[in-house]
């Protein structure tokens, strides 16, 4: 994969750049604080409905920051991967290759069926349901068996349906179960994204903000130079920015929580310049550390080296000439 032709964060040295950008972010933060505080105060005073919605938004934003921080998302990803059975056949777009999710969806769609024995659906109230509507009953059982057989056809049956389920599997079975988790990586990723989207607008605002703030400088930066390295560094840098945003919201709640409980959204808004600086900081440092040396200057034809040999005798007086060494 070819390198991205990036313009770089800045050609300035790291320390003066950091000092200038830090003062700039503080000035912009103060401007955003005054403007945002005035806007929120005016809207909450003028509209009780906005005040109620603003309080609810701040509460949900704080909950999203505490419940969906990077460590919690990693645990969600790992738990989904560990507690699900995966097969080799695609089952749905929302949960590809997830046999556990497909069986749960099948049970929700057909609650009257308790299981399948020798290819026959087990329905405790089968006789009553068949007498009530024979055509509908047969249609549902046929559809149930089709979905059930589709799910079973894509399972790794030899790994999950062992004879002795109470003893630990041997090394070959463990290795096979580990390989099946490779099919579950897309499902675990989609499930984690769905967890973020499930929190509503606050979670989308928080994670969308940090992803946008890290994407722009990462794309401009000369380091890392490869596209695939930038894609790997993107979530890592964004997760660091999420921790910084959580810390800023916690500090604002500790300092100004006695005045108003609605501090999270305004603190995130005011800290945008500082978060942008934090996203650029490691990238510009990497650029500075691996900067190429300046090209050598061309020789202008003037020999500026000192004369290492001095003629014998006293120095000449003004107007005198020096005879050649060794005589004429």
C-alpha cells in the first residue's frame, strides 16, 4: 500500500509549536466558554422544554462516557466473542456467523416450539394449535424447520456438540474453538458499534467528535506514512481522546457541580480546541523525531579553510613583498 502524500502538521520545531498551539487552544476555549455559557443560559431561561431536554442530554452524555469508555468497549467486544457460538455459514447482516444469536431469534419468532427431536419440532400445545388453524400451523412448522436446518448446516458440530460436556476439551478442540472465533470478529465489531449507537445522540456525539478530531490531523501527518498504519493508529488515538474528554468532564463536574449539574456537554464543547491539540501532539512529535536532515549546501568556490603553513622569518612590513621559499 502506497504512502499518503501528507502536508504534515507543521514545519515548526516542537517546543515553540506546542507553546503557540497551547495558548491558542486556551484562547479559543475561553471564547467557546463565554459563547456556549451565554447560549445555554439564554435558551434554558427562555424555554422550560429546552431546559428539561438539556438536563436529560447531559445526564445521558455522562452515562455514555462512564459506561462506554474504551475499556468497557473492549470488554463488550471480548464478551460477545467469548459467549457466542460461531459457524462458517452467514446467517444475517446484523450478526453474521453467530449461531447463538440466530437460535435466540428463532426462539423469539416461534415461541411455541421448544426444540427439535429427530427432525420434528416439539410443540407442547401442538394439538390445540393444529385444531385451531391447521394450514397456519403447518406453514409455521415448515418455516421453522427451514430456518433451523439452515442454522444447523453452518455449525461446527464436532466442536460444540461433544459427548462429554462436563469435562474440559482437549487441545485440538480448544484450538478448533479458537479458530471459530475468527468468524466472529465481524459480529463482535458490529455488536460493539451497535452498543455505541444504542446510547442515542450522546454516544454518537462523543465518539463522533473524537473520531473527527483524530482523523483530520492523522490524515495530514507525515507519520505514520502508510495508509494501513494510519487506520491502525486511528482508534488508538481516538480512545486516548475519549479518556481526555472523560477527565475534562469529571473535572468540570467536580468544580462546577455545585452550581449546575449540567456540565458535561458544555465541558466537552469548551475542550474541543484542547482535544484537537492533544490529537496533534503525538503526531507532530513523531514528525519531529524522524525529520530528515537538511540537504547539504553546494560549494560556492571559496576556500574558507585557514592556512596551516606560515612562511619563515618575521612578518613582512607594509609595502614589502615576500620572496619565494627556497630562493628564486
